[in-house]
């Protein structure tokens, strides 16, 4: 994967959508504020530690 190209595509995006799969197979999607993108493909997001999405 070309991580430099990925960085260019997402550099101005402030919100990303995180989707997890529930135990029953349903999808749960919620927004996350983007914090940082590293050129190695690592994405950082900002959320509260007591948020349900952290536990999922």
C-alpha cells in the first residue's frame, strides 16, 4: 500500500467512521475525531477513555 498517497487522501478529514461487529454479528458505526496520521499507515483518533467505543 502507498501510505504517502493514503496520507494525501485523508490529510484534511477531521472525522472518521469506526465500525465494530457486535457479538450477534450486527455492525455498530460511530464517528471519531481524527488526531494524527503517520506516514507508516498508523492512524490516531481522539475519544474519551470512558467511551463505549474504547471497550468495544
